């Protein structure tokens, strides 16, 4: 608490939004393919692991897998894993993971019927309609972390822009300090090197008032592992899987599947490779620490044959998402999906692509929606306006998924009888008393008629979103944090800075 | 065929789109509420019909229902229907309806696992980015009918703009002539008066080379009945239900539900009224002609408490859609949903609202998606650009719903083994040979990177859509029609015009 700055503690009262909550997805997951076909993909993945194998550049991993019975060819770094090893590893994966950040009220569950969201992750650029497009800076990161904190529907941190103005070897320290102080939501860890992972986990432990060892007993962060499809694990990603497992923290095993480029030009081949690479990570993580939390990641899509670019958010990606959900259920693993889109600006295509991606995630029974808010330009840029607009999409989805109460009170037969044929319900006690709460109140969507809308400036949804992120920043309230925790974080950052930070390996 | 105008027969070859097909929805329908709650809504609807009743201004309907055992209060035109009468009527409703227009290849099925689409219906205005917003004219109607014909994903006609430059009493004649010659898809009939219905059905019969009596043996058109919620059937709508049934043609019974305005401010109350009013129409239609085709329409939504306007396309509408699907399945009736949106222009909100509405329709197991293409301004305007953009949404949905082939060929294990870890699939025989067909090819969505997109003009999706409708109009090919059919239509229009047309009653 900083009693000398009372205005900063004010809630963003002017933005009407849903309260913080763990979202529940009541939809029965939608299968796109048959159970037999799920098994066919599973068997194909096993066969790929057994016969083609995975090339892994990290010797420690090869040694561990060889010890576990895998066939390792050191000449070309190829590891072939028998299905018995895979089946053994699958026995210890967890169906549900609870992540607890420094504020236990922001804990989230990945699994069951829950749907959890995280902000956009990784763009080097950011843009807004006031200041234009630019390379990301620490100041931009700070603002986007404030938006992450301000919108309840964003439940975990992403890495909403890369602070390119901070020297690489110190960047993880500065960014993590910002994340841990400006938000109290689950932090993200970039798996870029062993030292960086340890630095960031140590900071996250400090934020929870724990030692690094204590931190490992209770998951509190997460990281994405993007394998180099086809069938390649590079050093940073392999270290990531192993070190996160060692520290008891979850990774989202998400192969970079572009059917027609990194996999055969078929959905089946794409999902076979996706599954094989996920299973490789599962084996590795469970060998390091049985029960280590891992997610079945599915960001599979096709390459656009016209541009050679990934077709983020287009129809075939949604098909992969639905199948990915089926595969994750096959393994009783939590499933990660994404709010992807190819659009460069928050226009109609951006809206429909993102909405489809989010609805497909829900239909797939995904447990984690990555890049839930802010993603444009296929992930190369974060849009402040898109951040707000995506919050609208995800909030709407959350509202859609709430089964309404159906009972004598809500069926309201007496009220209907009293109003009678041809009457209206504007003035009934129920309508008046539930004026503000009965229905979804949009952030940006508007029902003004054309004339009123034109008179109000004729603004597009993206243009209207500008005022909302500005308001969110103006009313941003820093979350409570013990001053001694901040001191401890600063001391750690100072010491590690003095030691030279952590250059990329 | 008009051999003197060969260029007009050319297909719109430059627009890459899905072929004409009957869409199949493989998704298991998504229940939002329990079976018990479905029954609770059903019982509430029966109770409303029994105790509150429906006010119906059409004496002929009151007489028919009185004869069937309903309790009729002529003083306030109230009809109370016992549940036995409702249950009896439900026995004869059809679970599936086949609609056959003049070109039998454009026949569609409403029911089962099929999803059928129709263009936007009813807006008095239209707009495009080249010529701006304007009152609808016969020329605009002609263009929008050409777009309806050009895009395969639009399977039936709507009434894509009202030709306000044609005198009211002749308007149905001019519009129907345009619809029957510029398209060969299922035509729409506006139920505005007994005479108009007969005029239009007669023209549709002529187009099929049939008498009006023959036409009644095989459904070939459709109409929407919007009841005046709560519990009121006016004369045109009641005539519509009765006359369409008499002629064996289907109506979409779609109450105008705005929770908080025309119904209590609860989803439960809204769906109870929706169901009661649909069931009233079911009873009436089945009394006129047992087996008459009818659809369970659900366009239920809330009123935006801030503007007093319907919240088209927002979250609570999607919830109603999911429950509407459950009610329709309860009655084994085909279900009608809509691609609704509140947005005034095709911006981000327009995109996400429409995508959500379409995905919700699919999840609800809807059989007919009305207003599938073109709707803006809450239905008061048709946007040419939105027409194209909506085609993209519906095409994408259709592609998403196609279960991919999963077999030894598509799993492609040999291809993967040959490429090996770290390789790429750009040059494999499969990738090369399926270059154009492997994945969804978007109409408007683009995967260009930011630089290339900027260089290409930095156009929004809506701006890019302009070129596509222009191209569709330029390449429009008039569907085949026998010259004698056109003559017969013209003769009919001439005769009815000479007779003074059909003024609104």
C-alpha cells in the first residue's frame, strides 16, 4: 500500500467488465474425428518416435533418454523412443495443474472444465492508434502489463512485448521485475537459457516469499516450448523442458506445425507430428521429474501456399484445434490453444479470425487460451486496441458459456401473465432492478443505431477501443505488494546485473 | 442460353471459392441447459398458451382454433390452447424439409445434419465503400441478387434490399421477377398480404413450370413469420402461417424476442415466450394442413439496456441460440438461426459478432442460417462488403466442419521419414500436387506480413472486399432459364400490374 498515492489505488471503475473469476466451460468437447482416428494418430506418433526419432542437440537429454532405454545415435543426435517408454511417461502426467502466483487470489487451474487465459506473448513490436507502430520498449511493456492487470478476463501474464531497449543479458531481469510488480497474475518464463530460467524462477520465488526449492513444490509460472518441427529439439527448448520440470513448473509443449512446410500438407500428418513432438517432451519431462506438469500444446496450422506464411486463425487451424483437444483428452493432459489471427490490424478479418479461434478453443475443450489478448501481424506486434477488443471476444465467450438459470422465478410466468399479450416489460420490477446486470454489457460493441453512431463520431470498434485502453491505463491500480518483497527483488536484480546478467548461450 | 453474349456465361473464375454443396455439420449439438430445463421451458410455454393465450387479430384463425377446441375470447381476440391440441399438432411436424427451386440442382435440405444458408433479408438501405449508403432500389436489389447467385456459400435467397423506388403495390412483382431470373436459388416470399403471397407463389410456380396447385406438392420457397412478442399474432403474419401452410410451403416461426422489452429480462422467460409463440404457429399450420413444413425459429436476444436497441449478435443472443437448438430438437423440428450483428460497419466488432453468431448456430445444430451474408446496422442496411466478408466467415465455418481424412496416406509416415528431422516439406510431391487444394483458400483474409501488406496499400479487410464484389458482379453469369418461362413470368407481371398490383391490406 502507498497511502501517499491514494488515486493510484482506485479501481478502473469506469470500465464495465466481468469480475475476476475462473472460467468454466460447460460445453461437451466437440470431436471432429472418430476415436479410431484419434488412435491412428496416436499410433502414428509412436511409430515416428520409434523409427524416425527426434534430433536433440542437448547431450544431457540424450544421455537421460539413453539411460531410460531409448536408442540414441550420437552421430546425428537422433533419439528413437520405444512405445513402452512413452506409455510409462504418460502414466505420471497430471490431468490438472494449479498455478499460484504471488497473490493466491489470482491462482488458476489448467484442467477439468476450466478455461484459463493469458495475454499475448513475444511480439517484438507494438502499436496503438495514437502513437503508431514501434519497436517494443520497457515503457511499452510496462503499459501492456498494466493492461494485463486491469482486465479481469486476462488471467495470466503473457510477455506482451519484447523490451528491445534493454540490453539482452539484463532483459529478463527488467521484464520479470516489471511483471512481478505491475501485475499479481501468474508470470511467464521465457526458456532462453539455463541461467535465465534460474534467474526468473528465483525472482518468482522471491515474489512468493519462498526459496527456489520451496517454489518447486507448488507450480506458479509457465513457459512455452516451441519445438522445431519436424522432430527437432534445440538446446534452449530442451533445457527448458528439463529445467522447468526439475523446478516443478509447467511447460506448454507446442510444436511449430505449419502443414505444407514443417509437416506434410495434410491435417493428419500435421497432427501426427504435433503429437510425436509433444510426447517426446512428455517423456523428457517425466524422466526428469515424474508428475512434472506439462500441457498438450496445439498451435497447428497450415502454411498459406500463396504467401508461404503461417495461416494463423484460418479454418484449417480450427480443425487442428478440435483434433488437438481430442488428442489431449486421449492422454488426459490439459490442452493449450491460442487466439491466433493473420490480420495486420484490428479489422473485420482480425475480429472473425480471433472469434473463430476462441470459439474453436472452447469447442475443443482447451484449458489454456494463449495470446488471448493483443495479437496482430501473426504475432509480430501487439496492438493496444486489439488487446481491448480481444478482451471483448473472450468476455463474450465466457458469458455465452454460462448456462442461464431456468426455474420458476426466471421463467416468470406471473410477470408474463400480468403484462399480457401486446404489452412490454420495460417497466416491470425485475427489468428495473436488474437493469445493469441482467445481460452482457459490452466493452466495445455498440447497439446504437446508424444515426446516433454517426453523430457520436462514426467510429469503428478499433477506434472506440483506444479510449478504453487509455482509461484502463489512467485508472490503473498497482496491485498490493510488500515493500520488503520489492526490496528483495531489486537486490536480486542489482546483484545479477553486477554479475553481468545472462547473455544468450 | 444466349449464344450472342458468351461473356456473360463465364463463371466468376477469378474468385476462388468453395463449390456449391449442401453443408454438413458434424458437430454434436451443444446443450447449454439440462434436459430437465428444456422440459421446464416446454411446460412453461404450454402453460402460457393455456392460461394467458395468444391475441390474434385474424378472425379466420380464431374460428379454426375454436373449432379445434381452443378457448376463444372474441372480445379481446384471445385464444387459449390446451396442451392436448399442441401435442397433437407436434405429431405431424416434419423433421426435415426439402426445398426445390426452379433449378433442381439448387435444392436444399433443412433438417438432419445439414446447415443451409440464406442471404440477408429485408433491409431498406444498402451501402458500399464506392458509392456510399443509400435507400434501396431495384437496381441495388438486382446487384445483390447477382451476388447471391455468385457466391456458392449463399444457398438460398434472402430479400437483400427493399426496392423502394418501385411502387408498393407492384414491388413484390418486380422483386420476385428479379429474384427468379437473376438467381436459380430458392426464392423468398414476404408474407405481407394474402394477395401478395398468391402472386409470388404463382410466379414461383411458373418458374418451376407448374400450376400453383402442383407447386403445393413440393416445397420450393420459404417465408419468415415474426410474431409480435409477447403473444400477439397480427393479420399479415397469421395469414402468412395459414396461406403458406395451405400451399405446402414452409414458414420460419421466429418471434421477435428482446428480453427486457418484449419478454421478461431473463433468458428463461425469453425462451418460454419464444417457444409458446412458435408452438402457436405450429398448431395453426398443422390445423390448416397436417404436415405443413414449419421451422422452430430462434432470433431471441436481449435489449441493450443502455440504448433500448436489440443486442444483435452479442453474448446473450448466442446463449438463446444454443437453447433454441435444444428446444427444436425437443420438437424434432428444423431450427432457424441467424448471422446477426449490431455493428454499423464491417469493422472488428462486426467480424467477431458475426463469427460468434455463425459458430453458435453450428454449435446449436441450427439447420438454417438466415441473414448469412450482408447484414449491418441491426438489419437496416445491407453492406456489399459485409456480404463478401460474411461469405468468408460461413465458408470458413464450412471448412472447419469438414472432418479431415485420417488414414495411412494422409498420416504420411513415409514422407515424414524421408524428409527427416529438421527438413521441410515444401518440395514433396504431395505438397506440390496439392498446392491449391490442400487447405482453405480465403476470399479476403490475408497472411501477408506487415511490410508486404503495407506495400500493397495497407487495406483493411473491408476495403479488400470491395474488389471482390466488383469482380463478382463483373463476372456474373445469369443462370439458365427457358425463354418461355421468362415470357410467362412477364405476362403474369403485366397482367397483375394492369390489375393494379396488390396494395398492402
